[in-house]
């Protein structure tokens, strides 16, 4: 606060001195009654000085609270979903259909997780070893989808829709080396988005298989859970996710 007051005093003194220098006969000595140009210049200078005085003093004396930095990645499905919605709301056109599919995939994943939690609650007490192992695996699979969505949004944050539209427009696109190279880059974006959607479907498919196998089990011992093919597939999915971090 003290720093703001000091800066405000310095700014105010500078504005006052500038006005004194302009209108004082000891310095410039501008006579606003001399002609229309002098009058316009003098009035404009006074208005600008007043605006600078009030605007900058207000900002110095009442600074806005600093905004928290954006997190490096969303850590819940809800946060990842909000990230996708923000990107769409920002004017996304090219991949709107695919991103809407991602939103539906997140919703489906939430539904699957609710189903899994209900099944576990019916067969285990909270804290049992088997329950902890099962819950831990499912949570890591959820994290894989969150990571997949984060990577998608981070990649698209560098996507230039205007350049993309110009490069594929048959009426305005140039047929030169730069444009051809740019099209190759945009094709990589298209491939990455399609692969992200496919990866989410693969995750959902494996969770669906897990739920099906769980519904057939009569014995929910740790051994029976470890022997489930769906559990092995989920463990392999987690291990094969290059960017996954526990």
C-alpha cells in the first residue's frame, strides 16, 4: 500500500508539473486565447491530464487482487469437463463435434464410476484390502481419462482456427510451400483429436467389461479380483499410458 501511495504522489507531481510547464509564462506559456489551435490543444491537454490523474491513481491506490495461476492440469473429471466447456465457449468451431463427444464420454465415465462404487459398496466394507486395490485401480483409470482430456485441451490451445480455415478454403488458400506445410501440421491436429476420442472410447470399453465381469462374480475375494481379465486389462492400460503419473 505504501508503495502505491508513493507512486501516486510521484505521478500526481509529474502531471502538475507538466501542466505548470505548459501554461506558465516562465516555461512554454501556452495562451489558450491566442487561436483555436492553442485552445483545442490546451483543453485536450487538461482533459488527458485529468484522465491520467484519476485512472492511474485509482489503479495505484486500489490494485486488483492478483488472479491465481491456472493449474497445469485438471485433476478431476468435473474440472476436465469444465476445461472442455471453456474451450468450446471461446469460439471453437473446427473440432466442436469431437469436443461435444468428449463431454459425453466424461459423462458416461462418471456414470460408470457410480456403478462401480455401488457394486463395491454391496460386497466390501470400506478399507478392506480387496476394496482398496479395486478402488485404486479404478481411480487410476479415471486419471488416465483426465490426463487424456488435459492433453487434448493443451494441444488445442495452440491451434489457430483462422489459419486453418484459410488453408482449406479453395477460394483464398495459396498453393505454395508454406501453405502445404501448414496443412500437414493441421492434419496432425485432426489426427490427434480423433485419437483422443478413440482413446476415451477404449477406456470406457474396458470399464464396461469390468462392470460386466463384476456382475457375474459371486466371490469377491482378492484372488477372484486379480484373476479377472478386465482387471488385467485395466492394469495394462495404466502401465501403457506413457504420460500417466500416479
